[in-house]
């Protein structure tokens, strides 16, 4: 016959097991958070550098995206989303729709804006740039939308 010590652990032993399980869970969460942070840093490093492709390749890519959108009956296309760290003020000027907000852009976000200004603006395309999420109530990622709808009241806007 088994003794109660063998079948049923003490409360102190159970507390130790629970503490060990919690510590393992916390360590795993910390590993995941560190991996996510490293991934975000790598993405930010990549986005901080220009793509390094010629304007004619940008034009070819933009043309393909626009043609596909038009074929689907759309008058605008979401160009992309980028972290607010690509703005020198972390998106504050965009959030406030301040004149000169485009001067805060860096990296690929700046390259995208410059391409629009140089090649698409004169062709009647509009670029709308705005904060797309507010984690913790603060400006988060920024989204850019290219439009060719009939309303030409604004060439470019931060909203």
C-alpha cells in the first residue's frame, strides 16, 4: 500500500512546480518578445534604406498595380504600411496634417513620396498618407494610398 507522501505531494512542492512552470512561461514569452523585437528592428533597418531600383522599374511596378486595380473597378490602391519610426517625428506631423509633413519621411517612405511627387503627381494621382493605428493612444503605423478618382481638390494630404 502507498503512503500519502508518495501519492499526494506537499503544498510546498506544488508551489515550487507552479513557480517553475510560471518561470518557464515567462522565459518563453521573453524569447518571443526578443525575437519579435529583432524582427522589427531588421524590418526597420531594411525600410530605412532606399530600395535601390531605378525610376523606370518603380514606374513598371506602379503601372502593374494601378492597372490591376482599375481592372477590378477601383479608384485607389493601398500602397503600403510602414512604422512611424520612418518619420523623424514618429508621425506627429502626419497625424496633425501639418504643412511640410513629407519632410519628416525617411528611407523607403521618403523614396515612395519622392517618386509620387516626381512622376505621378503631374499625371493627376493623389497620395493620401495617414496614421492607420493608435497603439496605447499614440500614433502607430502609417499607411499610404494612391488615388486617381475624379476629385482633385488635394494633391497630397496627411490625414
